[in-house]
C-alpha cells in the first residue's frame, strides 16, 4: 500500500511540474520554443548578404539598447571587425552594420539586447 501511494504522488508531482514549465515558455507555430519575457515582445537577428541586422520590439515604451559585434574567424580564434551600439527610448529599435563579406571566410555576429533591464544575447555564424 505504501508503495502504491508513493508512486501516485510522484506521478502527480511530475504533472504539476510539466504544467509550470508550459506556463514559462511559448511554443510558436514553427514549433520553436521561445522564452517568455516581461518586457520584450520580439527579437530578430542575423547575418544577411551585406551585413548584420538586429531589431527588438517591446510591449511598452522603455529604454532600448542593441549592441552588435562582428568577428571574422582566423587561424587561432576570432578577430574583431566591427562593434556598434544603437539605443533610444521607444517600443521598437533596429540596428545594422553593413559589411562586404569575403567568400570562403567564416563570420560570427553577436547581438546583446537590453530592454528596461531585461537582457538577451543571440549569436549567428555563417560562412560565405
């Protein structure tokens, strides 16, 4: 009897834990899991053919900041190519670093987002 009761409580605890996790994440239509932010509504970032782009949207106007850093892969690590910070108080902020990428070279871009103290970092790597 004791064994049966302990198994029931474990099963119940697992269900409660799963329910809590489902409240903490949002599953989008494409099945990717996105963190649940208090301030940030949407982040976008990536290396494109002629540079690096980043944008951020929030649910209300607040202090926004995006720092984009671009690196090139070298034999012994990564070499800094460019770094730029964009900021303002708003609900939307975007930034772009234009760069003429060379064929056969690997690049890494890092974006640091800050919205009213809520922070996120996203990296992208691409070989042209």
